[in-house]
C-alpha cells in the first residue's frame, strides 16, 4: 500500500470519528441505509442461493467452533440464518494450512452462507447485512471464462524433429512459431503461397514474419535445466489432463494422496484425494478437461521438451521433466464450452495454489472490460478475491523470490482496456500478437495491459478456408494436440518465461523481490510501437486494422525470453534489426567512469552464434562495432581489448592486459510496412 492510500484511509478514519462525536442536528441513518453500506457489490450476474460475508474479529472463534452447519452460537447470525432458511454456514478459506498468515491477512473472517435458490438474493443480503457482527456482504458474482473459438485438433508427427539438429527434438517443434518463427520456410520471400504450400511443413500464415516469437531458443542455452522441477506453476482454468503423454512428467502429483487411502485426507491439508490438484467448481478431486483450454495452456508452459514426443513447453525441461503444473480447476466444462464459475471458487483456488507451493499463477478469466473502472473499485467489489490473491503474493514458495507472481490474460474483446482482476496494478496482464509480430485483432489493449506475447491469429485463405496454423499449437486432452488463439494463449508464454527466469535464478543463486522480478520481465521486451505508427494498416480475419490504434497500448513491448535471462546475468544486451547494418558504440557499453581502451584487438564470435544469426561484415572502426545480422534470435559475442597500454604486454615489451567484454546481440525481426500496409502476400482475405 502506498503512502497516498494510507493518508486517505487515515483521513477517512478521522472524519468517521468526528461524525460519531458531533451528532447535533445531524440526520440519523436508518438501519436499512446502514446495512446497505455493507454491500461491496451487487446481485447482478451473481450465483443464486449463496452469499459471502465478513465478520468482526470477535466472532471468528465462535463461528469456527460452531457445533452445526446452521447453529453458530452467534445469536444475530443464527437469527438471520433462520430467517432466510440457511442450509449451511462455513468458513471460506482453509485454516488447516498456514493459519497464522491467513489470520494476519484477515482471511479467517470470510464465511459463506447457503440457502434455497428460490430465496430472493437481495432480500437475503439485506437480512444478513443488518447483523451487527457482519461487516461486509458480498454477492457471489459468476466468473466469466475466456471467449475463444473451439480448438482445431490436428495430427502431429510421431517421430523425428521437424528441426533436426536443433534443440529440442520434439517432432512438431517446427509448428510452434511462437517459440521459433522462421516465417514461411517453404514459400519464396515475397511470393504468394499456393494451395500446396498450405499443407507444407513450413507454412504458418501468409503474414508470418521471421523473429515474431518469444526468442526462447537462445534463452534455453543459458539455463541448464530449461525448467526446474522445483518451480510449481498453478493453472487456474478448467482441468489439465494429467495423463497426457506430453504433460504427465511435468504434473505435480500429491504422493501422500496417491499412495494413501481413498476418501481420506492423507496429508491433512484440508482436501481429500487431491492427487492431481482440485476442482473448486464441484468441490471435489475429480478433474474435468472439457474442450481442453486448461490442457492447452499447461502445454505451452510445460509440455515436456526434448522427449521426442509432440511439442515443447517454454519451461518443459530437457527430456527428463521441467517445471511442475498444479491443476487448480475453477471453471466448469458443463453445459457449454468455457462456462463460468462461482466467485469464491477462484479465491479458494488461488489460496490452494499458494498452500501447495506454487510461485507462479496463470489465469485466463475475469470480468468484462469496463465492468470495473479502477483499482479501488476492484479492491472493494472483489474484496474476498483480493484477499486471496494478496495471500498468494505474500507466500514465499521459492528461495529465489520473496512472494508469488500472478499473470492474467488481458481479454479477447478488442476493448481499449483490460478486464479485472488482470488490470490490477500488481498483477501482470498480457496482450496478444499474431505470427506477424503485430497486435492480434481480438486483443484488448490500453490501461491495465502490461506486456505482449504471441497469442496466435487465424486467417482466411483465398479458398475461403479458415486456417489455424497461425494460432498456437499445444496439448489437448486424450493425447491430442491442436490450435487455439487468444490472450489465453499469450499468457502462458509469459508464465513460461517467468518459470525459466526462476530456473536460472535457482541455478545461479540469485534472489529477487517480486517487484524486482516483475520489473525485469516487463523491461525484457522488443519494440512494438515502431511498427504501429499512423497510416500503417494490417489485414486480419476481422478486416483491416489501423495499427495506430494500438500504439503505446500493448504494454511495454513484446516479451523476449533471451533478454529476460540476460538481464539476470548482467550482460549488456544490444538490440539489432535483422538485415540492417547496425552500429554499436562500445563506449556506451562500458562501466561508468571506465577509462576507455586505446585498442580493440578482436571480435570473438562463436561459430554457432555466427550461423544462427547469419552474422557478416563485422568490423571495429574507432569506438564503433559495425555488424549485420541476417536472422532474428540471440547470441553472445566478445569484444577483446587492452587495459593499460596500446598493446598486450609480455616478453621484452611492457604493455596492458588482454580483457574481454561480453555483448549479447538480440536480433528482432523486421515487420516493416509496404506502402503503408503491412506485408500481405497475395492480398488474401
């Protein structure tokens, strides 16, 4: 909480005291008006037959010790329960685990009350709010699941990497353009694809651009584990298929429950048989997968990499397991795809994630943009959920970080703002780009949006077929794979990079605060705005988009995994545009106050880096390194110089010491427009 907020609260408190002591000629509030002030939201879009309420500290112990579900021993609450025909009262949060911290945060004061769905919800809320012991009443607003198309299921290769000789060896890594975008490998530059090209292995979309990816391949080279199993990532979504061939090794399994007695809470954590996570919609350990949204998200983060099966996850390890996925199901798959969930299911899922050791939380759900308009309205109108999220961020579940990081999808409504909770200033909200590196037609943008990542974008070809290869390929239930698009697909790329960063911190013994960590993530980006100026347009499946609409509104830029790890390593990162001659002033890369060398002796470029980046024509002229890189990606080179003389000393000569300066080249793709319209081969839409 900042000082401004503290001062406002303090002033409000003083005004409240003044009003309480000076009652001369002041109208007295009616009991109904006083009760109404306790409502923190409205009954609009709320679950029937249920209310949430927050009690004073003095009532907690008695409510916790209640002998029955409806007789609490707190007379006013019992009378209210009888009046509305309550069938049960229970504490919302699980006080069997980390009770001290939860009490410190006031989580123990939240209770739910259930009654017949025939009971008028507003009438029941008024009865409950009239109770002196009750300080807040909250309606259980339905959580909105993501708006996204059904997945397109595809056949994947069963053996042999499509990128032979390069990490990883997963057969369909070549279709994961969001991890390594090489444009259309089987289509000649500038030539319109033919029908045969659509079925070719290297075809993504007519708009695919080299380098429009998260630049993870060079980042993998910097971390030995490529995803540490000590890092737990909670997926708050619908269920994750824990038996999927490409996910099973990276699913967090509760061994105590797996090897225990069915129907018994073997590890005494408050949840019975939570072997593979928990379903907070049904309040049971039975995970349901539905159309596979949660499974798809999990695959982007942690599909087992380099195992010769399917695809690679961003933090999927090196063939023997990577980061662990914890399934926290809080969306239902009943009735229709991407249905919603009760309000408190999300809060309890986030609490469970913290209690099970998760340090990262991936979320693709929320309120429609504009329902809440600022952070204060979120904190008030979603106070129960806010308390649970605060608990997750307070919990230190990994030695490299002093708390948890919450990552949200910005939303798919093409709206000029993110939806809450993701828009809240302490959570990371992710916008989406297509395979052209430009804003996807569906992405939200503007206030509350922090960073961009590939979310995919389908297109319509000249034969009027909707093509999905420009969307994101990932895992689906029953050992299937398929394409989806959305900010839901962009978010796990950011979560996966966060997991890679923590893996690197774990390996190198680095420790960060949550604020430091988030700052590193949000500054490890490539520029988007340079392609979004006035007059530039883009063709999409939604028609022609004016790119100026998104300028300065997609977040800090497009996330770059290599930059993120370089920032932790402390190497100077130099941005380079593919195909353009770049002049790097070496003075600017030296430490402040350093006496500059008189001699730059050599440039050391490893063969693999030279090949990967297509480096040519490198030379040093004065204090400038002049270099051209043809291919997007990243790599570390060294500039060799002399410290303390014009030449290296030795033998019969006195001179300086030979020293080296590491420089990381981060080469981005060139997504420039042609005649004001972003390159659109063939003009098909």
